[in-house]
């Protein structure tokens, strides 16, 4: 297969590339931006073809598609940090919606016929009522951030291009995922990095946090990218699938589990800057539809995920 991964240097993109490289039988192309950090892909730069591309630039997207002529496209390039979307809603909407539109239009213009995966998010569900747990794909979408709105638009744009033009698009809504390489601005990594800095004596023993009462459904990123691969291998174009563990974890309990993996004695302080104008309090998903369609299931215990995450930050913070 000729595989194109947009945003290959990102968290999920780099793990997805690792997944396909381990199979040892594909030609892999990946888009990066000129200012992209490359730490996640240094180990694979000689094994994949990297192409500079800003997905909001239609000409650049077309050039990538002409070069790669992919059989499979995994569209992961996005502005993916929810809090940033409050500060930069226009950039978030442009990157996520117009970037995807450029991909679809260039595929049509070049008369290509790849299978296309669109990486949606559980944030699309937004305001979820307790009697709606676990969340199925039929649950109402009530987005609570500019990021979530952009992912709803990506989701529905994918459905529209499938119905209108026959593009072979499969959409997923992944719930929270973490593991090695998770960006330090995301909750699990911001906790882990602070704990390692405290453990090494580089930081005062005060951990600054946001909302610890939110409940999230966490999976290991390596399980999630395997699900992305299954989505195009075994999923049905036009369909949307949740990717989730089905278990809820309160953010405060997650913090306790990370603290237990260090020798640091800490004090927890709430940081007003880490609070959101409106937060999603409860997200626990049902992946039964996806499991039945593909046979996928999570395989990595969450305790191993957290341990691997801490070891990753020990390797970074020295």
C-alpha cells in the first residue's frame, strides 16, 4: 500500500507510522509543516517520505497527493488542543475545516480513489447527560468549544463528500488517548512532566492543575492508531465509529495514579489559567459498533500506558 499520513510528526501520526512500519510492506508518506517539531519522527525519517505541506494551502495539498498517489489516507493534521481553540477560534476552524476541504477537493480534481480516514473526536458530543452513558454514535452532538465545533464540521463534511461524490471516507470519534510522545500541554502529559521535574528537583513540589472532576474515557494511543488502521481495512465507507475503552476515569484519580509512580511529595494547586470557559464534564464511550465491524479491542492496560508515559518524560526531562 501507498499510505499518506497528514500530520505524521504529531502524537497519533507518529504512532500510526510506527504501526505501518512494523508491518514492513508499505510505502509511507507524511506531511509536516516547516516549523514542525521532529522529535517524534527522528527514528523513522529515513524510512518514510516526508513532504512539507500546510493543509490550508490547496496547492500544497494537491502537490502531496500528486507525489504520493495514496491507496490510504489518514487525515490527522489538525489544531488539536481544545484550550487553544478558545484563544484562536479562527485559526482552529480554518486549519481543521478548510484543511479537510482542500484534501477532498484535490482528491476529486486528481481523480484519485483512496480510502480516507477522518479522525474525529469525542469532544463532538460535548454536553452529555448522565443517562446517555455510555455514549453511542447516535448520541446528539452538543459541542462546547471551537475545537469541538470544528470536529463536528469535519465529521459532517466527510459524510457529505461520501454521499455527494462517492469518496470512500470512514470517520472515527476517538475518545481521550495518551501514552509516550503526548504533547506536554495535554492533561496526562502536563501532570507527568511536572511530576518528573519535581522528582528530579528541577521544580518546586507544587503541581498546578485545572478541572480535576471531569470524567474521561482513556485509551492507549497505540491501541487507537491500530483502530485507525482497522477503520480503513475493515470499516465501511460512510460510517462513523467510536473508539473508546468504555471506562471512565476522573481526572483527579488519574493524577493520583501518576503520583504513585514517582517518589515526589507534592502539593496540588488549581491554576485559573487551566480552567475552560465551558468544560465537558462526562465522556465515556461505547465502541461496540466498531468492535462488531472490525474485531478491534483495546489491548494495553492503562497502568502500562501511564508507566510508559512517565518513562517517556524521564527520557525527555534530564
